[in-house]
C-alpha cells in the first residue's frame, strides 16, 4: 500500500468512491478520513480502489460519474459549495 504522504488527491477520491458511503452524503472531515482509510484497507490500497472505480465505470458509467463527482467534491469541499 502507498504511504499517506505519497497518496494523491486522485488516490484519495478513488478510495472515497470505493467506500461504503452513499453518494451525496454530507460528511465531517473525520468521517471522510475514516471512509478513505477503510476504502484503502478494504481494497488493498490505492490501486485496488482505482480498480474498483474502473469496474464501476465499465458497468454503469452514468452513475459512476456522479459518484466520482461526489467523491471529488467531498474531498475538496471549498470548491463545491457549502458543506457542514
């Protein structure tokens, strides 16, 4: 698994994408961190999360795109409007 200092925003968004959280969830920073950590552990690191992301795009691209937008907005709250 990659160490925390080598994870990119793309890796973090992929881990959030692969998490159990429903898209559209408004999360606290601690909940985001916990979901990312669990996603990384569950899928064997960033590469596994990206593989899950790729599989979702292959199976259902329209819903996968919306989930990735949610993951990116959650990761970068300030650029996606107000969040708690």
